[in-house]
C-alpha cells in the first residue's frame, strides 16, 4: 500500500491551505507547504471536539502530520488519552509498536515509534496542554528515514504558539 495511504488510514486528510498555524515547527529540507482541514466530532453525550490537521509532504513521499484536538474540557488523564491514541494508531495502520517513551517536563507527553506490516515507518509525539491534544506524526519508508537526525530535530522544534 502506498505510504500516503497510511496517512489517509489514520484519518488525517488535508485539503485547504492554512494561513497561520497555532504551532511552530522546522520541517526537514524539501517539504512542501502545509495543507489543512478542520472537522468537528460530537460524542454521544453531545460534547464537541474540533480537530484541525495539517499535512506537509516531501518529494520522496514522506509526510509530516500535525493534529490539534480542542476537547470539550480540560484533559484530566493524559496517560489514558495517550494509551487510547496509541492503540487506535496501531490498530488503524496494522502496526507494531517499536518504542514508547514518556516525556518529562511541564507539558505531559509521549513519543512512539512503530511500523506497519506493509512497510510504513512512523514516529509520533503526543502532548496535552489544558483542553488541547497535540500529535505530530512522521510517516516514512524505512527505519533509517524515521531515525534521521533531521526528523528528530523537527520533533524537537515543535512548539505551541501562545494564543493571541
């Protein structure tokens, strides 16, 4: 299956350009402009979650996806959200978890590395800040691409832009 299909399988499709992102990130050389899409989901109890997803692609078929979910209230148990997100990612991409690491600091976070049975190699960073859930996802063709220092620098550069 083509690499971009994994991004689609995760449900992270983008269609329109976004003028100002609520985050900063330094993409590896060669990536194109961001495209984005916003969707609203309603839970059975009527609570709404707004999810905005940005995608940037490289000429070699790699992709970077940033997803921000504005939840209906403060996220009380980040670890539970991280676990359910990890499980959903692994299931939706038919993947195997290679590495999971808790991140220390003021903002709860976690790093994941996994690979799919059809050859996609993924790396993800999950973060929670009050009522927002952030996910940065890299999708590549090999473990070597996934572990490239430029990809690591990109993850390290991710920062939330303070609200105006």
